[in-house]
C-alpha cells in the first residue's frame, strides 16, 4: 500500500490522503479513500517505514478491513506464504 516498491496488483494509498490536520479523517472520508479496496479480501499494508504503514493499518482496522502489516523486507521473505 505505501512505498516505492510495489507488490504485483497492489493499490497505492498515500498516507497523506488519510489525514486531515494531522489526524485521521472521519469514517466517511476514510471509506472514500479505501473505496478501491475489496472489503471482502485481506489487505496487506507494507512500507519501508513501519511508523507510516502502521497508521494506514490502523485506519483499515477502524474501517473493518482484515489487514496485516509488513515491512517490504518481511513481504519479500514471506511472499509465497502470504500470497496463498
């Protein structure tokens, strides 16, 4: 979700798009930001910066998504297991 390296089929969502005045946007705005995601499928949040990606993961959790968080290196190490 966040970062320069991209998982095949990943949808990039910029952390700045989830924030307003340094806080997470309200539920209606987050719903619009996440509208490109399939709410019935697990979401993998990844980045080289776990602090940034944790905020995205948290927003997804608040909105009811089944989400996991990985560093880019974790993703590469576990890609086969995660992709099943």
